[in-house]
């Protein structure tokens, strides 16, 4: 069960980042305050915040059941890989060959940490 909840937390965290990125596309405001004032009530931003909150709840459950030294590296590394793929797919961001090698190392690292 803890692995399913960890995967859920990873997906929710990645989704939150993607939604907030989508909500900020086209932002031309200068300064943090003006940017937040004009964007924080948009549906993607609110949805991203909700996903962050749900990810926090799921991750808190995982930390109660799993070592931090295992859960955190898996959470962050899997998040890097998932965000890289989603950014390429939806935002047409470029992924270089070197980044692909890095993702491969992250996958190996996740496998080693999870053992």
C-alpha cells in the first residue's frame, strides 16, 4: 500500500508543477507581487495548489510507513523523470541526449535505493 501511495504522491506533485507552469504561461507581469495578484485565482494555479496539498497528505502517510532515506530520493528522482517527460510532451521542451543519460542514471538510482 505504501508504494501505491508514494506513486500517487509523485504523480500529484508532478501534476501540481505542470498545472502551475501552465497557469503561468504568457505571464507578462513584472515582479512577484503583480504576477501572483494577477494569476493566483486561475484554475490551473488553484488546481496545482490542490494537487500539492494532496501530494503532501499522501507523502506524509508514506513517511509514517517508510524510511525518509528511501522515500525522499525516490520521490525527487521519479519526479525529475516524470516532469522531464511531461515537459517534453505538453510544453514541447527539448530533452538533450545528456539529460536522457541523466534520467537513466536516476532510474538506476531509484532501483538501487528501493532495494
